[in-house]
């Protein structure tokens, strides 16, 4: 059989497959219609047409899913597009070159997030995986649950940037908000940022995450109250993990963020000045934290070393992981509701305010950063900060029943 013949089902079915490579046949009815037969036995219809950049091969479909008559009609349609100056092959190549949302996110992380040292980089990736992209199939961490997609989340990683419409984003926003409105707002912020950066880098389309009204967010003001402190400390003392008890107490007594407490190193502690210099905070500036006597006692109990993590652990980071399950059980024993680990930090600031500390002193002790207060923070010495923190922690420990009023006592030794 020659390489050019009138395509018929009966003839195509009996075409022999080449031992290697592929063989091309042409139809005599529609002369630009080709059929490629591979060594694996596949039979695929193409339109072959000379274009400005060489020979264009436009795939139509595979035999027998596409019949001969369907192939001829499809070929004539494509040839008509060529006739009016449109090159389907060129259009298809351009479509392949379009960036997907997954590619845009990876580029966003590589070119924007990581070079700027954005502290929430890991949180952004976790948000992407839970709500916008594919969720890695990883085993659950020790004492943790396996991570799963948000019930309202999607996987748009393979969708082209111009295939995501504003109505799609609105639907996603509403879907996630049925359970977690605040998370829904964060997802829209991330998606909008990805598109804005992509536009800076040459994406010609529009941002589908614009003009979406965020759900109302109430600023959290939860802190541990006077009547809750005794139950909290009793429940904490009953825990079997020394690391956990020390982590919770240091978080409460210093007001330092969870991640910084977990990653604290002995090199950062100055026992002569009773000062902890946190070198890498959320706002990018180092933070000097005055250590009250009770915090110093906890650190001394942990057997200070020349260097290394204070809360060393067998994990990828080298220190212990966030104790989510132990925290949940602690709240159950203490009969506390709606209280997070971050609320320990807020508790210190709240008790400072109760004690009459100025907002500037509170801001400096917690490492807050705002445009109108920065100069005041810079002029403050550590003395009023230390006095305020000492007063606040003393009041909390007295209310908890682990410290007598106006008298410093050593915390009960943990077991």
C-alpha cells in the first residue's frame, strides 16, 4: 500500500505498525489530512499545512474514536482557519505557553516571597495547599492529624491564569466562608497577590480576585482572666511533659510569639542582664525581652548550654513542634473555651494594661510596630518595660495562686 490512499475504516484497521518510529499516510479525498501510525499501534489524524514558520501539524483525534468522516470534517474546518490567516498550530503552541496558577504560585514564592524573607512563607504555602492547590499526601506528624483540603477549597493549580474568572473566585470565597470566613479572606488576599505580581512580570490579563468585599473580621481580644488563672495553672501542673509546661509558662511570662519560643536558642539568653534577644521576629526587627525571675528560674531548670535550641527536639527543625494536642487537652482540664496559644501573648499585654502600663511600653515589650509609635518605642529604655512586665506577670501568678502577693517564690518544680 502506498502512503497516499482513500481513507477507509477497513483499510486503516489493517495498516501494519512499523517496527520502530512512525509511518505517515495521506488521504486522497482531503489531501492535507494525514494519519500517523506508531510502533505502539496508535493511529492519529492530523492536518498538515505549510505555514509562515514551517510545516504545521494540527492534531485532530485518534482512530477509531474519531471516524474517517469526522476527521475529514475536522480537517476542512482547520484548513478554513488557515485560509483566513489563523494558524491553529500556532494558537495551540501559544496556549501551551500560558502560565498555570500553579506555575504562577511557584514563581511568586521564588521571586517575591523568599527573597524578601517574608516570615509567613510557610503559612502561605500551607494556605495554598489547603485552599487553592494540590494537597501533598503526607503522613500525619507525631501527635498530629493528617492534613486535608478545606471542604470549600479547590485545586486550580493546572488552570491557566486567564481561565479563572471573577465569578469563580467569588464562589470560592463564599464556599470557604461557610465554615471559616477569616480564612476565606486570606485566600483572596493570596490569590490577588499572585495575580498582581504576575502582572508585574508580564501577564497581560486581569486580576479576578479584585472587587471582592471581604467578610467582616472581629479583632480578637481574648486573654486569660483573673478567675481562669487558678484552673489554668492547676491543669498545666498536671501535664506530664516538662517541655510543654516550660513552653507554656515562657510564652505567658514573656509574651513572645509561639514560633520564637519554640525556636529559642541558648545563645540568645543573657543571664547577667536577665535578657532574651529574639533575633528574628515577625516584623523583621530583633526584640529585647526582659526576663522576670520566674522565667529565669524556668530557663535555669532546663540546664543552660553554650549553644543550641532551648526546646531541642527530634524534628526537621531541630526543636519541638507546636504542641496542638497537648494544648487541646490542657484547655479541657482547665475548662477554658476559645483560648489559643497566641492568647498567652495577648494575656501579658492585657495584664500590663490592667496594671496601668502605657500603650508605648506594652508595644515595646511585645515587639509591636506601628508608624506613629515607632519613634516613642525607640526612645524608651528597658527599665519601664521590665517594670511593667514584672508587675503584670506577678499579678497573673498571684491570681493563679502560685505566688504570694509582693513576694517572689520559685515555681513548683515540674515533673
